[in-house]
């Protein structure tokens, strides 16, 4: 039985939930494996037409778990090890995209870094009016595994956000097309599943072929090749021990990860 993923089914909808609320539903290799398996299983299930992806608790997800020893897990901090790590992360994040059936992201609270990329890979994203989005990785001298944001919000807005790691509120996420609709937090689940039931009323063959047509158009335009190139360049950054990275790691070792994050975030208060 999965340790970090819960799955329920009703009305031809599979609700797949990341269950690490104390860790803000951050992603580690176990989550990657379990969530990928759950999505693929629901995609093949004859009694499922639509999937809803969410996080248990107050947040959709805070990205990849910074407390996990990623470098050691993938064999060190060299370029090839970092390349293997980013490749695994991209493959994981592409799972909702690669599913034949629609995947709807239901977002509340923080939706950051890899979790933000995961939500953008979903077909449709509904969010709470209190949610927050962004990819702050660059502030810590690490690369986003899947540079999918330009395909969702456009080049100019993606550059603005990815060059600084700035976060945006739900209204801005809606304005730039990162999410489809916003709802009060207490209505989010009701409204998300209202839409999911409407989609599930469509013949599953229609959903599958329509999603395939939309995805293929983006892939013909180069989406997958762009993500692959991002892995190659991202590995260079992840392997580089910048001054920011070294200071961040030193503070984390001495005073803890929270202190290191606060140190770095304090430099962007302007």
C-alpha cells in the first residue's frame, strides 16, 4: 500500500492525493514513484474517465523536499549525476501530461517549484483564491527540472518569474493563464468535482483523442525537446557550487534549513 498517496474513486473520477501534509506535500523519490504509479493505474482503469490531483492539508505542494539528500541519492553532485536526477524529475512531472485521460489539478495553499511544474503539466488547474504559485529554485542556485512555464504563461512572463524566483498570488496566476479558475477555499473541492463530473460524462474515447490532439500539437511545436534541453543546461547549474549555494549550505549545516531559507529570502524583500 502506498505510504504517501491516497486514491479514491467515484462517478468515474479518481481522486489522487499526495499525503505528506506535515512536509507541505513536498516531493521525494517515494512520492515520485507512488504518484506516477497511481496516475498510470487510474489511466488504465476501465471505471475511470478523469483524474483529480491534489494535496492533503493546507498545501498542494512545496516542491522537491530540500531535506532529502538528492545528490547522494543520484551519486554525487557531478554534472552526470545531476543530469540523472533532473531526467528522473522531468519524467515524473510529465506523468500527468502523458496520461491518456484528463488530469485536473486542484490547488490550495502553496504550489511551488516542482509542485508548480506538476500542476502546470495537468490538463486543467482549479485553485483556491488563497493559493500561491512560483518557482523559487534559482534563488538557491538550482534549476527547475521541467522548464514548462514558458509554454503555459508565455515567454515574457516566464522570464520575469524565473529570473527572480518571485511568487505570485492566485489572481495573477489566473491572469497569466497558469490556472483556469479560482474559487473560495471552502468551495474549491465542490467546484472542481462539479467540473470533473461534467468531463467524466463525455465518452472516454472523446476525452482521450482530444487530449492526444492537444498534446501532440504542443509536442510538434517542440515542448518535449525544450524540456530535454532544460535537463542538459540545468545539470550544469545544479553541479556548480556558486557562492550563493555554498553560503546557503553553510547556514543550513550550522543553523538548519529554515534559517538558510530565511537568509536567502531576506535578500528579496525589496
